[in-house]
C-alpha cells in the first residue's frame, strides 16, 4: 500500500486527532488490532493528562500518541513502523480518488481510473507480445524475449486477478493473515 496510513494527513492520524479533540478514544480504536486496544487506551489516558500542562507538552504528547497509534496500526498490517511521514506526500492518483469515492458514496470515478490503468497496461503488454511474435525466426534470443513477454503478460494478469479478489486491507492477527495466505 502507498505510504498513506503512516502520514500526518492519513486516516489513522486523522482519527487520532479526532479522538483527542473529542476526548473519545473509541474513535481511533478501529484502526488498531484488538490486541493493541489496551495499549492505545493507556496511551490516550496519559496524553489526555499531559495535554493540560502547556502548549509545547500538548504538541509533544499528541505526536507521541499519533506515533503510538500508527505503529500499532502498521503492526496490525504486518509491517514495520518507520516513523510518521509529513502531510502532503504524493500517494499517487488512486488513494485520493478512493477516499473521495467513499465521501461521495459514488465509486464511478474510481472505477474509471482503475479500468483505464488496467486497459492501458494490458494493451501495452499485449502489443509487446504480438510485436515480438512477428520477429520469431530461428533466433533463440528473439524467442526468449517473446516467451518472457508472453509469460510476463500471463503472470501480470494472474496477479492482477488475485489482487482484485484479495482482502483490501491486511488486518487481523499475524496468525489470521498467515492462515488467509495459505488458502
């Protein structure tokens, strides 16, 4: 996944900000696995008391809470935490359009974007296979390039199919993810 969940303008930090603003840890809990809930609740309580000390302490405590929640979220995804990323990073075209689709409750623009990308890639890869097919004579290297492009198209299509059928976001325990990958 693009580095979105670990950025300051990503959904995890936004939820953590809302939780702090409303004094309600439940707002951020869905973003962490169940086994991390107690740690988040404890961190939230510590941050709530520290926020009243001063503006500087509030900023420091908030940042620590964001890092804690994102670290635990990433752990739930089965990936490491490499620190919070700044807001405004380019996450590519898909994430913002997907977020907008959810807000608008309309998937049509996202579908057009994905269909266009898939159709464009498929066309390029298929055209390469056909172009290489015309250059086949007795040249083993030309045949290797054709086989590589042909198998490459098949593997790409298979992986795309699997990605389209896969669970959209890796959550659950490591054991649950391992079990899911075994099937």
